């Protein structure tokens, strides 16, 4: 299927060219570091020299700072830039997680996995990533086949329910205004879309081959 032509795809995955550009940024594992910053959280720096516990770090624009080594955090190689699953990161520190989420958000990629978790950042604008065509992309797909999305998590829960015959739970948590209600509504809409697509299937394949009926009942606490 030609996903890249869907208007929502640009908000789900970077193009090959964009990835190549991201992955070719300069980097040196020994000297590239994250430096804590009151306003920005962390800024990129390059260690110029080390003396005892202190380092001289170049911050760009000719600015150099002398800092304690132990406040610096390791930077990941550029092949992890805007990674879809942060459990892949070589260095899983605060700076790298924040940088990855911020870099993805800068491109309006609002969903990112961290292992089994899916982190969402509220875009505060309507993105075309909840359409029927996007929902259809995720139906029956493994999580690893597709970009991070709430639909992938929902589809996995739906399939687990059918295959194992067990109730499934999704925990949607975050501070006030984070988007819990919006995302919950999208989960319900996805289940409705999956149900509808199965019914279309019934019409085509007839009663004989009708799959076992399952009910999706959602409780919200
Ligand atoms: N995925 C999204 N796409 C577009 N807008 C969103 C999305 N998620 C949240 N928003 C926007 O942010 C607002 C707040 O989101 P929401 O009501 O879901 O937050 P909440 O976590 O349920 O908050 P509270 O805990 O206070 O009820 C929404 O009214 C909507 O405008």
C-alpha cells in the first residue's frame, strides 16, 4: 500500500531523505555531550579539554564553559535522531529522552514509543492522523511494522482480545490538558472502525465464513 501519499503519513514517519539528513550530523561519542540549561533543559556541547573533574565545553557561537564532568550527559549517535522507539537508545538519559521527544515534536511526530509505552505530546492542532485511511493502515499490522501511533497500540489490544479471549486494559495517563480525553476518543473510534471493517468483510464473505463475534465494551475510570 502506498502510505506515503496519505496526507497523514508526514505526521507519522520521516521520509528516507529526511532520515539520511538526520543520520549524517557530525558526532563523536567521546566529546559530544548534553549540558544542563535553565531555559532549554539541555543544550548540545563539545568537550574541548578535561582537567580532573572539570571540562571545558564549547557551546557554539564561540562560547566556552568550564563545567563539572558529572553534570554532563552522554549524547546518542545521530542514527538515533528522532528514533521511533526510545528503548533503542544507546544512552537512555533524561537529556536524550527530552531531546528525542522535542525533535520529533518539532516535526509534528507526536507519538513515540518507549518500549511498551507510547508517549504522546499534545499538538494543539488537528493533524490528519486519525482518518479512516490511517486507521486502515494499522489494522492487523504488527507494532514494529508501522510508525508509533495510538492505533497500533489499540490494534494490538484488539488482536490480543480476539486471540487470547482475554479482557485488555489501556492506561492513558498525563497531566491536565495532556490529551487523555482526546486520545481515549481516538481509541474508541479505532475500535468502531475495526468493527465496521469486519462487518464489511462479513457482507463480502457471507454468513458461512463469518468470524466469531466479539463485543468491545469499554469502561473508563
Ligand atoms: N491528539 C490531539 N490532537 C489535537 N488536539 C489535541 C490532541 N490531544 C489534545 N488536544 C487538545 O488539547 C485539549 C485538551 O485535551 P484533553 O481534554 O484530552 O486533555 P485531558 O488530559 O483529558 O485533560 P483533563 O485531565 O483536564 O480532563 C483538547 O481540547 C484539544 O484541543
